[in-house]
């Protein structure tokens, strides 16, 4: 079989699914890996492997079996030390083994940003016991935010406003952390005006940026995003400068989802993911090249002549409200013709549901971002999930 590149994708959720589609459009051959069969990206890939990314022996075996041109992580919970070994042996890890190691855990990337690069971040302390959580809260003050150093989509995160809530927040973080490290970050609560994701693309020709994306979270998980987020030119320039410093330090090529808090004109570094970002799903409708197209091009060394915003756009998640192994979807026809804008939908094809699991996303463009948000939210609300026995 002729192909332009062979890619081993580590993690096969909805972000991986869209990346596979973008990579295959450029002629790539993709093997999708995840801990369960039938994951969203597997449904559109050329091949698949089922194993836990935290099993180092199986991870190495998959890479040695397929000998890909690029190993592309889509999840945080990976044996990053194995990726470092593989990189030393000549395999290309996207964006780099160091980037996956530094960002797998929030403490790693926070140390890079705050200590090594001197970027403005919130006050913070790490904790591996309730006693250390209490001490951390003394340092940051209340309210504070407690979250696992390793989790996905904000799971395990809570805001603590009173001292008697600290133990429950510690228990919640531990119960929802990924991997095998019982460690949390206790972080100053920043009374920000808004938060953004700045999609930053590191290419062989330099660093590029998408227009900033605003987003809203509940339970630590993204619910809606919109592009462009309203920011002053100076705030955008400051965010871009900080993002460039971090991605250049991490190295490699690909897209990075860099998150910032913005308070007035002050931009505060929050987090970074070295891969497409869930809030960036809005780019499936908002840009000439989606974040997945951009990631595929950067990974494969292909040019990105321009990144053009098509117009004010928004995304709104479609959530499950119960657990089921049998699913159906209704209301798509009504959702696609919501007045006031243009609508598109993505149903992720997940084989089962649980309460608050993201099952799809509604996308909309309109005359301004407020209108796009209203249209996307209405469309998402019209999609009804059916649950079997």
C-alpha cells in the first residue's frame, strides 16, 4: 500500500477521530490505539491495537510492531519514559518525548512555565496527602482550586471556598486522577474575567497562532467554546509571546492547546496540552483549516500558508445523562436547521455512555459570537440521546 506517512495514534477519542480524518486526507496510514475496542478513532483508522497506554511493555510492542514514522499521543496517561526511550532509538514522538513528559502531569508543565521560563502563573503548591493539602491552602489562600496533577477534561477538579471543604476536594481529586501518582496541585483561585485557549502550532517554518478561543466549563469540563474571543491587541500579543516561549522550550512539531486566564490586561498562564484541544473543536467550522488539519500538517512537515477565520463561531457539547451500552440519536434534523446561523454536528460514535460523558458537539456560525453561542447551544439541546436496556 502506498501512503505518505505511517502514524501510530495513542488514544482514540473524539479528538483522535478528527485527527485521523485529517491525516488520512493527506494520504497517511493510521493505526489507532486505545484501551477498548471500537473507540471513535478506530472506526475511521486503517488499523487498531487495544491495550492500556500505561502498560509500557505493550506500548513498546505496538511501536516495534508497526514501526511508524510518527507516534502521536492523544491522551495524557501514557508511559512517557517508554516514549523517551523510543525517541532515543530513532522514533519520532509528537511533538517530542520531553513535551509528553512535561505535560503528562500538571506539576511538570507548571515548573517549566513558572520556574524555568518565569511566566506569570497563579500561586500553587503540590500535595500528596490531606495534611499537605491543608498546608497548600494556607499558602494559596481561600478560595483555591484543587485538581489532580494528571487527569483529562478537568476531571477531579474542584473550587474550595471554605476550609471544611478541603478534605472532600482531596478525596474527589484522588478518585478521579489518572495514572498511578496520588498527587494534586493546590492552586490560587484567580478571579479572572475570562479564560482562553490559544492554539499554537509549532512548524518547521516557525510558530503560528489561531485566533483566541473563549470557553466555559462546568465540573471542570468544557461545555462551550467560541472564536474569536474578545481580547485587546496587547493581551493577544502577551499570550502569544508566552505561548511561543513554552512551545519552543518543549520542542518538536504539532499543535499545542495553551490555556490562559485573563484579568483586565493581565494574561496568566494556566495549562498546556501538546495536542489538539477539546475547546478547539470550534475550529471544525470556524477556520479554513481545523486544529486537526493544522496538527496533521505540522506533524507531517507540510506547509500552512495561512490560517483564516471564516467568521464568528461557537461549539456546544452534547452530553449523556445516564449510563448505557445501547445508544441512539434523534433530533438531528431539527438541530441542523436552527435559525440564526449555520449549524453542523459531530456525533462521536462512542460505544457507551455515562452521566456527563461528551457524546457529540454542535457547531455554529453566525453574525457575532453571542449569536453563534445561542445557535450552537440550541442545536445541542435538540439532539436527544436514546438509551436502551
